[in-house]
């Protein structure tokens, strides 16, 4: 998306998230043998409306024909290009605790083009042990390993206290994008992209909804 001028500033996070939803829905439809899907059908499956789908797609060009719907395989292919998923991404994982090991074992990463190629930790007792077949290495070796593997993305699954220092070191080693599961925000500067995933905050959001809406979610 960065190749299209100020596109990143015009497209909202929610639009990009919906593109991921559309991709998965189209993938299911393709597996079911569907050739064409109407905007109304796609909107119903995505929990939105046809106007929103047209708006989300309009940022990236012209799709489908009015009255004819979308070609499932063609639209899915275009969305894969938009999301940068026509290539495979090499990912390093920082933090080999319980959460890190669970993330390393998550097979959907590989399915959608994200290959974990290295695992780092600061605990010497873990060095050399395997995490889903990948040797756990000292964070001190990250520069060499990242250069050798060509990794560009990182998942941070460290304790909060070490997350910022880990992120800074990975940036210096060449990492350009972060998925941060540590229970704190990290600042990696303007040249990198960061997504923060705080599982506890998400549970707190659910708690708020249930406690402040009479136990109902509208």
C-alpha cells in the first residue's frame, strides 16, 4: 500500500481488517465451488453492508460490475495483492515462554504466508532447546540471525518490563513490522509498523459490555 502515495493515511484500520474478513470469506466460497458472489451476499457473510464493501474496495481500484457481482477467485486474488500476501514473510519470535510457544505452534501463520524462522529469549536455560522445531537463540544473536534469514517481521511475546528494549534491538537488527503481545505499548519509531494485541484488555472490554448492558450485547 505504501507505493500508492498517501494511501496509508486514507485507509482506516477497520477497512484493512474488513479486507482480511473478505479474504477469508472468499476463500471459503472458492472452496465451496462458488464462481460469483453478490455484494449483498458478501456483506451478509461479513456482517456489514454492500455500501461498506464498495467503499473499502474503492480505495484500491475498480472491482466487479454493477448487477453482476464479484468473481470470487479474481477478487480474492486482488485482496491478497492488497494485503501483501502474494509473497511469504519471514518472522522472528521474541519470547519463548508459554505464550510465545503457543504462538510458535499456531499453524494459521504458515497457512497465510508468515513463516517463523527464529525464536529468541533471554533465558540461558532455554538456549538450544526447540520451539516447534526451531532452536531458541539468545537475543544477543538476533542481528546475525535476522540478517541471515532476511526476516522483516517480529512477534513480541516477552514480559512487559523487557518489551521496549527487545523492540529497540530488533529495529536496529532490521525488523520493519511488529505484532506486540507484551502487556505494554512499545515505541519503535516512525520507520516501522506496530500492532498491539493485549488479550487482557480484550477480556476487560467484554467484561464492560456484559456489566453495562444488562448482560446483553446489542
